């Protein structure tokens, strides 16, 4: 029960009104966001309007969103495809005129470069 009260108190401490930001609290909020990775909910007329978070967290969320969209697209494509749509590695190598020895040598060179 105590943990729930602490979590609620913490959440309430991270809600800030637009007017408070305008009265000089913006600098302190931004400092907390930068140094402690805290997040704030900005309310206007008692309604949540925005979130203040660090650039790092925002970038992570954007990356995750993009990866999620790519995963959805890949899943959809796999579901809509059939085996006739695929080529074996041997077919691809033959089409491009690559033999196994050439592929092995290329991979060895790549490993040495890295």
C-alpha cells in the first residue's frame, strides 16, 4: 500500500501546468529532465496536453516506433507470401554468377576488414 502511495505522489509531482512553466519553473523542469531523465505531463485547463522528456528518451521511442512499423510490415508480407515467391541461395548465386569459393573468400575478407 505504501508503494502505491509513493508511486501516486511521484506521479503527482511530475504534473505541471502551462501557467507554472510560464512562471519560471520551466528551467527547473528542463534541468530535472536532463539530469535525472524525469518526465513531466503538462496540463492546460486541467487536461493533459504534452509530455516533457529527454531527447535521448524521445529518440529511443522514435526508433522503437519505426522498428515496430517495420516488424508489422514484415509480418504482413510473410503472411501474404507463399513459397513460390522465394528463391534458394543456390538459385540466387547462380543468377548472379557467384560460386561458393568466391562467397567464402568475400566473407573472409569482410571479417578481416572488421
